C-alpha cells in the first residue's frame, strides 16, 4: 500500500514538472534529454509499480493462506495437546495394566508351582497306592496259591477230624481195597465207600478250571465201576474258586458227581451217616434211598450257595471299606473310626452239648416275621419247611 502512494506522488510530481517545462520555451536540449530519461524512468517505475502490485497481490493471497495455515496450526496444536493427553492417559493405563499383569503372572506362577507340587504329591500317593494294591494282590495271589497247594492235605485232615468226632471209618489211600486207582479220601458207611477227591487249580489262571473239573467228573468212573463204591461221588474244590464254577451237579449215567467245598464236608458226611440210624436201612425202598440222596444234594447245594453269597458280600464289603479309606475326607474318616471302635457285635455264643433245635430256629423265624410285619418290610419268601 505504501509503494502505491509513493508511485502516485511521483506521477503527480512528474506531471507538474512536465507542465512547467511546456510553459518554458527556452528549455534546453539537455533538459529535453533529461525529460526523456525521466519519462523512461517513469515508465520503468510504473512497470515496477505494476510488478510490485502483482507481488503485493500474491503476498496478500499468501498472507490469507498463511492466516488459514496459522489457524490450522492452532487447531493442530490443540489436537496434538489432546493426543498427548490421551497418550499420557493410555501410557498410565498401560503401566497399570502391565503391573496388574505382572501380579497375575506372579500369582499364576505361584499357583502353577503349587499345582505342580500337589500333582507330584498326588502322583507319588497314586504310585504308593498302586504299589500297595499290587503288593496286596500279589500277597492275596500267593496266599491263594498256598491254599491251593495245601488244599489236598487240608481236606484230608478235615475229613479225618469229622470221622474221628462222629465215629466214622476213614479210608486212606493205602487202605482203599481196590488197586491202581485210589482216591484222595474215602469213608465207609454201611459197607459202601464214599469218595471225596480233592481238586484244585494248577495255576492262578482259573479260566480252564471248570473244564478241568468236568473232565475229572468223567474220570471218576474208575471208582464208580466198583460195586462197593457208592454211586454218589464228591469233588472237593477250594472255596475261592466257586465263582468260576457254573455247574455243581453232574449225572454221568451210572453215577452222580457233586462239586462241593471243604465247608460242606461235615453236613454232607453227617447226612450220609444218618442212613445208619434206620433200623432196617438195608430194606430201604428205591424211593426212600432217593429221598435220602435228595436231602444230601439239597444240603450240598444250600451249603455251596450260602458260601457263594457270603463270598460275594465279603468282596462287596471289602470294596466299600477300601473306598471309605480312599474317598472319605480325613475328618469324616477319623470320626467314622471312632464310631467303629465304639461298636461291638455279640453273635450268639455256641456252647458244647447244647443242641440247636429246629423248634428254636422256627420260633426265632416267627419272631423276625412279626417284626417285619410291624415295620412294613417286604418279606422275602423262602421255600423252607421246618419239621417238628
């Protein structure tokens, strides 16, 4: 703007100057020359003024652009401050989160260490329990094998004891009258030899034991062919093999075979001895003899079935006791042991020379039935008839 005013003053001065020079007639050539030069300078100045005006316009435009840039700069600075504040806030949050993460990682590390220690402890305890179970199973197997190895001798001694107690004639292998084929044990009742052959598994694999027993029932023909041998023969097996035996009675045409355990020997032998109580035993009819044999067979079956049931519940109770030791919380287990120590079972005491009569058993059964009716307990029907 100042340049424009300066140019305008110069133009006015030049115009005044030219007007005065025109009025003077005696202007010299030198002055004309100066005037020409001044005119050229004016033209040059005017060009310079135009150029300066153009530059001024450009500068004005740039100044407008610069003002806009300044405004944008202020806005950018404001946004930058906001971004810096947000960045600082995020940095603080990041620091806080990192600290929390470090705390969580430390807690997790301690938890993992504790879990690893617990897992190692549980693994060792599991290995210990497994070792105990293996040792227990091994000990049971060894005890079972030992029982099987001693089964034959055990049966022999038990039969001898029964015969001695009840005045029954025991026939050893050496005294068995028939040569070559001699049974393990036999007794003599009414001039007949009753065979009790002891059989046990050859090893701890019981899969083939039922087949072995079946073959042995057929081999008993070598005893049954003799006229003085009773056609009811008995194979005595260990009680802990009953669970693999499915058939306990074999009818082999000319003779019958019964599979029994040592516990069934006494009731069976005493039942056979009852035959001698008949005054005319030799005059028994075939039907009466069958009745006697039927009673003996029922004794054998009932005894074996009772042994099976007792063994089943013994196994179940042992399993429950093992689970109680391993699964009950220690506090409950200790309390349970205290109650267990406080309990005491007093089954009826057996006295010598005191007979257990059918009448007493029947009265006790009637008393139990009345108690069942009072308590509305469903009765289990058993087809057992007590005779006076």
